[in-house]
C-alpha cells in the first residue's frame, strides 16, 4: 500500500499565511484559523504544503498498516 503524501510538517502556519498575496484572503484565512482553533482546542499545523489541520488521528489502512491524518483541515 502506498504511503500518505499528506503528512504533518514542521513548516510554521505563519509562513503559509505570509505567502498569501491577497490581503483580504489572508485576513479571512487568519479568522478561520482562529475559529477552528477555538472550536477544536487544537493548534493549527501544516499538513503538506497547503492544508492547515487541527488535531490528528491514526487509522488502520491495511493489515498492521497505520496512517495519520488531521481531524479537521
């Protein structure tokens, strides 16, 4: 079975936000991150290069094979 391409990274979410050219879009994303963090109680984490995820869970994807994904993202 193939390995997940989308994984949690150590890239700061602030770096992702800084790359958003549109000021309005960046403001909207910051507001959404604030809401999601309050609702989930989890800090934002970059999953891959473009998913801001909150929380994580492990799931079985085959016999003795496990993967991880963000709960919300």
